[in-house]
C-alpha cells in the first residue's frame, strides 16, 4: 500500500511541474560581415509543438518602436527554425548546411538592419520573447546567443545572452564561431523527480528483499 501511494504521489507531482504547452524562444541573432553585410539570420527554438502561424516576429529598426511585423509559418516540434534574409540564403546554406534543423528556414526580405535592430515574438498582443533593445545592445558584425536553460523572457533580459564577433572571418570560419543550433533547454523537473522516485523505490525493494 505504501509503495502504491508513493507512486501515485510522484505521478501527481510530475504532472504538476510538467510544461503545459510549448514555447517559442528567440535564441540567437547574426549580423554577418560578408559581402553586403550578410548573412543576417534569427534563430528560434520551438519547445514542444507550435504552429508558427499563430505568432509574429516584430522588428524595431534603429532603436525605434516595434512597428513592423513579419509573418511566420510551419508547425515544428522541439526544433530550431531560422528566419534568414532572402538574399542571404545562399551564404547561410554554405555556412550551416541544409540538413537537420538547418533545413527549417523561413526567408524574409525584412530581416535587415546594421546590428542595432531589436526583434520580438508576439502571440496576438502578448510579447513572448525579445532579443536586443536596439542601440542599447548592439551586435553589428557579430551575434547574440541565448544562455542554455533561459527563456522565453517576455521582454529582453541582457544577462540571458552572450555576444561574439564575426568581424573579419572567412566564410569557412563562421560555423565554428556562431553557436547556432547549440541552445539546450533544461530537463523538465518532472523527469528528475520521477527518476528520484524510481531510485527510492529500488532502494526500498533491496532493503525489504
């Protein structure tokens, strides 16, 4: 009876801490320094399953207000998605490839700027996540990348991003420098709890055996 009660309690606790739905997280932004200032790209991580048609990517150009909306599309599950400037697609594919997560590409002529534009993901009127605040946090000829296990933040949390430079790099050096595709979400707390419960039960069986 005690064992059944413990298993039931762990199952209930696991459900209580499991994520209720998916998230769309802004994980990185790149402002290249190749010819024409490309490639310019934004990385999203879709945690769980989400239809990106339910969201918009908004841009605030040159430290201005968010007044430009970029439509998204496609349903993804636990995958990275890249929004790439249409004219930069060839360079993006030459650097990162076209397989796995890097096959998930949405092109837009509106992914522009000079390293001081801010972007945010919105669902209706709700701000889900944001990267950069324009002139306050610049990434010209470089990138911003999210710290593992953080986000979505609602607004922009500067401490949840690291920055780096691609200034002067050859195209063959970009992939080793820009950490696209490396963001990791934390293991759901429920999995750790259930694993601990399994160890506890195993220990009890050994003592009672």
